[in-house]
């Protein structure tokens, strides 16, 4: 006797016009599996693309990044001190890759005392008080890549050439003036106290 329609459906006979329940479930599972594998593959490709697009640590700044130089004053010997901070700005305006420079007697405090009377040996560098002392005045100027490259050349030349410090004629303001003029900025006189000198730079050169 020929198997009934119900029997054919139960055992998955292929001559039935309707799919049997076991066959339908298998096909549904296969379809879901294919979709899941396709989704996993798409996610893997997307993750790999994002990893390739992300800049590695220490990569060059993006086009949205910028550069800056800050002229700062802080407490220091007798009248205070003027120095510069320069580096890069990220897309949010936060500083990184920063450097400090100012002119200082190589003999430290003894050089400061002697330099009040006669010129003493000096060098261009950053010192501990530049990091420890809170600035009393800051004038930040944003720079283009070309201007920043010029700043690096100016500071590099001063590091190679500046060898003396004295209180009246080759002091920290004179160093800042050399940097500012190398950047085509207008400068106030060097005899101003550092706080007012930095404020004068802001007034003369704008925000």
C-alpha cells in the first residue's frame, strides 16, 4: 500500500508538494547560519578596516592638529623669569610633544648673583623651576606648520649661539625678544618685568 500523505510528510518524502517539518527546520537553520556567518564576516572586515585607518602611537599629527608657542613669566631671581613653551596641539586644543627653553647661567644661583655684576656663561635650556613654579602670565600664539618649523630653526640657532647671561643686557627677556623677532613678532622693551613683558607681547601681537 502506498504511504499516506501524512507518512510522506513525516519521513520527508520528496514527491510531496509541501515541505515536511524536519526539512523546513533544517533549511531555516541553514539560512540563519548563513546570515550569521555573513554578519560575522562583515564585522571582521569592518574591524580590520578601522584598525588600518587608526593612526599608530606616535604618528604625525592629523591635518586638524596645530602648533603653538607660549611666552611665559614665573617667579624667579629678583624680578621673575621669562621663558617659552612650544609644541603641538591636538584636535581638541590640548598640548602634547611640548618643549621648554630659556636662557640660564650654567652655574645656577651663583651665576645669577655674579651675572648681576658681570656677564657669566649661560646656555639655552629648560630648568626645574620652569616645571615647578606656576606661571604668572601666559601668552599663547597658534602657529602654522611653516611657522613652527621657523620657530624650531630660531630656537636651534639660539641654543648654538647664546653663551652669556647678564641681568641688564642679555637676560631672559632678551632671549624671548630674539625668539619673537625670529617669528616676525613685535616686542616690548626688555627692561620690563617678565609679567608685564609677556602682557606687552599679547597687546602688540594680538590673540
